[in-house]
C-alpha cells in the first residue's frame, strides 16, 4: 500500500467526510513549492485557495508568529494588544488608499465568520432584506450560506436565514430592479472566485454603489478572496468605497484570520453585546497579518502579481483548447473547450503542479504572490502536455460512458 493510500485510509477513519479523499499528503513547503510524503515536488498554483500569500515557510511570517507566541499567545477580548490595534489601523489605512479611513474593524478567524459579522451588522440598520448575486460564494455557516446562491450548498440545510434576493452577477439593471427602500445591503464580490474567476463589466461596482445610495442601503463588498494583493491591488474594489468590506484568506498568509471592516456610520452599527468571537483579534494572528502586509510592501508583490499574472494569462491562452482567460493579478480563471477540468487537475499533479477546477470546464489559479518567473516558465512549458494528457483521459472516459450506456 502506498504512503498516500495509507494516509487516505487513516483520514477516512478519523475525519468527517466533508471534503472527500485528500489528493496528496503534503509534508513541507518553501515559497510556491510543496512536497508530498513520497518526496514529490509540486508548484503550488492553488495557494491554499488564495490563502498562502507569502507561500510556504516565509521567514518573515515564521519570525512574526514565533516572536509573538513567545510573549502573548491569547488574551481574550477583555484586553487588547499592540498587534491587534496596529493591524486594525493598517487595514483602515489600506482601505483609505494611504490615509486612515473613518471606520472600525472587527477581527474574526475566517472569511465566513467575517461575513457572518457583516450580515449581523446589516440587521442593525433596522432592515432585513439583502440583495446578493448568483454565482457568489460567501461561506458555509448558516448566515453566510443564506447569502450564497448555489442550490447544492443551500438545499440540504434549508430553511436558511432570509430575506435574500439573488440577481445575475454583473447585471446592473437587475440589481437596480431588486433593491428597494427596504433593502439593508447590497452584497457583491469585485471578482467572483469560486464561480471560476468571473469579472464583472466595467462600472458594475460603481453602479452598485449608486444603487445602494439611492435606496439608503449599505454596499457590502466581499474581498475574502480578492483582497490583500491578490489582484495586484490591495483591494480589487479600489476606487469604489464600500460601507462594509470583508477580508480573510491572504490576510494571515496561512494563519487563520479575517476581518469585517465597517466604514463611516457602518463602523458603529455593532455595539457591546451585539456580537463576539473567541479567537478574533488574537495577537498571534494579528502579528501574522502585519507580517504579510509589510512583506507585500517590502518585496513589491503587488507589482509582481500584476506582471506575472499578465504573463500567465497570455501564455495559457496561447493553446486553442483554452477558450477564455479572465482575471487580474494572480487571480486567474480559464475556460476549456471540453468538460475536462477535473482531468486537467489530475494531469497537473502528475506533471508537478497543483491546480484547481471550479466547474467541469473551468480552472482557477490563485498561487502565492511570491511566485517566481521560473515557476511561471515551468507551468507554461508543461501546459500543452498537461492538456494533452487531460483531454486524452477525458475522451477515454466519455468513450467508456458511451459503451456503458449501450450495454445497458
């Protein structure tokens, strides 16, 4: 029995089956590379699903977490610490484009928890109606799930907290028709991640801002996946001021942390007793967040994300089996000419690359921001062979399905 087979057996016997069998047993990482238990090396183009902004084992992140843990690890929210306040101040500065924005931060341990906080915050307006978008993803807890449109996620757990209306993403007219004077908030992602890196038309976020203003509703922008430099900017919504902004994933570079940021009057909607968290604002997590931000600034990773993203999109699109490439910075989605995305992921592993499929014909790439030119060159060189293998496997599977159908 292989090392992976053994790991999968132990996993199945001890963990709830919420994710299916693991594809690999990973044992270490460095930069944008990871190694499995058998010593095989992979370039990580998934990055913990847009989490590992600094890759694996970045010295700045290791030092920050280690140093903080040697002083204070956890103190509860009866107290504060310097990392907590400093990170809140820094996030408000980033949202304000270099000048501290008028707002307040609520720290959490994850993106879904940040969205739960934001959802509760919207109720403090005295309204209950939220307009969200089809294809959006905001988390798996009951409140966040109520804002996520995918029926396969929602149906097993109905009834969910209401009053939510879903409209087509990118359609400003549909958004305008759905928002009323009873709407508490308009919720959008500046780029949809789980849907396969779907980019809205130019002016969509500005239209959402205008529509929310017309009806006295909050504009809530979910930047859990797009934020913290992923798109080559600190926030993909830059240029459109939200009332509520949620971030997580890349904020801690792999250490669990999220934040719900309320701007202007929205920052005062949650008051003592309205909400809480055990681990949110933990000094170790906040030290990690500060290390990530400082490193992105010091190493020029926003500019690198832009340059490498352009190279990747251009190179991947050169193969005619890729019908569309979308995205910004190091958040890239592409469509295939066949439903072979799962086979592309499997072939990618065989060639030494961790890739991700979001739908049967869509691939998502969200690698660490520390990706190198050599890492980009390696994927582009292997890309035609990966597609060759994947399409051959897909064709073989289709032929097998047809044969099985004829036999029945």
